[in-house]
C-alpha cells in the first residue's frame, strides 16, 4: 500500500466492511503498529516515536471521530468539548461555544450523550475534534449509524468545518456519495488502494 496525503487535503477511503479501513485509520493514529513498511506523519518517521510520542500526537494534533461518537458518558456535551480542547492545550470557552452553535448543538451543552439523538451525539464528537485544533482529522464511518436525514446534516457540517479550517483529513466510509465530498476518493481492496472515478459504482 502506498498513500501520501498532503497538508490541507481530504481523502476518502471507501470499501465494504472487513476490507481494513478501520485498521488503516488506527495505524495512522498510532493505535496499531504496521507489520512492515514505513509510516511518516507530519514528516517524521513514526518508528522513532514510541508509545508516549504517539500519545502526545493524539492528544495535541490528531483528532479521530468514531462511528459511535465515543464521547465520555459522564460528561455533558459541552464538558466533552471543553475536556478535549483542554487536553490539547488550547482551551477556549467562547470558541468551543461558537463551534457547538455552528454545529447546531449549542442549546444542548448541558445535556449528556445519552440524553440526545445519535446525530446530535455525532455532532458533539465533531465539535470536540474541531475544538482541539488538530493538524490531522481521521473519521471512521462518521455517519454509518445515522438515519439519512441525520447523515446528510452531519456530512454537511463535517465537510464545512474541514474546508473552513483547511484540515488534512482521512475519512473511511462505505458511502461513495459521502466520500465524493473529499478531494480524493480511494477504494481499499485486497490490501491495495486504487483511485475511484465517477464511472465507478458505489461499493457494496
């Protein structure tokens, strides 16, 4: 596999379940280590990082949005966002509120994750990711568990934030329509990546 993502570029990785999309993202954020080959992130060979180095990068520079939102259940949406930005060393109460307002969940700051809808939880996860001001955003099926209306809304807000902040992003999805909002779309199959053209049918 050979993949280069430039600063400010968004890349979608598409393919059916089981092809390795989540594994690839977890290698990019250091939760898994590759069996072979070389991985550079931010121009540095990650083989020299070690567990502590990866932990610092995830805390300060790499935001991951999971399919199930992965919010802390004992914290309100607002506290989840504030916790994430404080952990990254960039607490900003007004900025956090502005992000939540822009994502349509400002009124839900004091609600807990189990008190809001799936779409609202996912927007909370996106707000937490944006609030940490990452250099790299990874998203794993960010709309996979949502209904069509919620999925469209979350996609609109996610890509709007990526473009506004000029983020580098790698997004795994099985939804080709969602994927085509990225700068590039690649299909993962048999451990290989290939470009997806407009003529290609959506993967199943």
